[in-house]
């Protein structure tokens, strides 16, 4: 039931890699912000970075998870991935007080799980 589809798994692996980069960004920004409280206006904490990252995650999610449904017909990866994207989008509405990073990381991990499920699913 589960195997790595050579044709479609590349996009899912790219999305999982993007999730890893998001994790590094969130942790690094949180640590940096905690060490230097005056760093609030720096590029790493700019809303544009977060909004752009979410747009890239949405695009990869639509392509990879949508392709997966068409190939294997399983909706669970899309449901899990959509939940992760929703948590990440909700985190954008929160102030940068540390909890925003926690919600973003949780959402990113849920999204990565959805991509992993999608990558492993076969007919």
C-alpha cells in the first residue's frame, strides 16, 4: 500500500525539505529574537518572509498533494496536509511572541507528515 513513487515523490521530498528549512528559520529567528530583543525589524522576522514561505508551501501542497489524489485516490494526505497549512496560516495572524513560532512549527510538521503520507501512498 505504501511505497516511494519515483515520478511524483520528488515534489513531496521538496516540500518536506521546505518544511525543514521552515523549522530552521523558525527556531533561528526565535533564538535570535530572544537574544536580541531589539531585532524585531530585521529581515528574518519580516512578515514578507512568512507570507512568501506560506505561498510557496501552498503551491507545493496543491501540486504535490493534488497530484497524489489523482494518482492514488487517497484523501488522507490532502486532509493532513491541509490541516498543516491551516495551522501555518493561522500562525501568521498571531503576534511574534514565541507562540507564533510554535504554531508554525506544529503546522509545518503536520504538513510534512501529509507529504510523507502522499509520497508513500500507491494504488
